[in-house]
C-alpha cells in the first residue's frame, strides 16, 4: 500500500494546518516556518532518497534549522550514510529513526475480510473488541465529525479543544471517499 503521507490528500491536510508543501523528485517535502528562527523540514516515508542537491536548495530557500527524513519501518535505504555525509554541512540534518508520525493508525485497508482484519490485530486489540461486544458496545458509521470531535475532546480534557482544528483539517482533506467516523 502506498504510504498516505505521500498522497495528495495528506499534502492538502498539511497545508490546512499551516505547512508549506514542496515536491522534490516526486516526493512531498513539508516545511513549517517559524518566524525569526527559520524553518523545520520533514520528508515523511519517501520511497527513495530525493535529490540531495534539491534538498540543499530547499534548506537554503526556507532557512531550515532542521531536516528530518523519516523512512518507512523495515527499510534501510542504500545511500542514507551518503545523504548524511553530503548534508553534514547543513545544520540539523539527520535521518530520523524516531519519526514525528502519529501514534494512531490513520489508514486501514478494508478490502480483506473481517476475519482477516481481526486476525491482524494485536492480541490486546482483539481482547478489547471481544470485551466491547460482550458489553454491548454499538459501532455505527457517521458523517458527523462534530460528534467525533466531542467524544475525542472528552478523552483529551482539558486540552481537547486544541485537536479540533487538526481533526477538521484531516476530515476536510480526506472525506467523503477516504474517511468515515465510527
């Protein structure tokens, strides 16, 4: 499955929450500007190392103080040491082994059968599903993002209001075809 962080919908989401999106070698690069101190550049889940020359140009253009390249798990791309060496002169360059990615799943392939999906869950998640069934929890599909935000805000009380803007941006970028509320 193509990583969602390299999709057009994700680029739209990042722009909605204030990031600049550039493309290098058909790979999305996200830039967050900070007044006075420059910018932070991150490249999330690329399929290859983009042109180091073009990264260097972006670093200079946006006065980046940090560049983070976050590779997919289980992939150790050839050329990473060369990339680190090449951009060693750029302050803050590094390949990030602890990426700034969401801790929650943001994309689930629903084409397999329910049994296959259930079998892929961790034991703890399967146990939670069985407990929910036993306790009569009802799961329903909805298009009411406000109801979802209210539920999540309750979980994050007293700071839940901070996540509302990002959830709205995510919803607007991925719906109606690629998002639903359960």
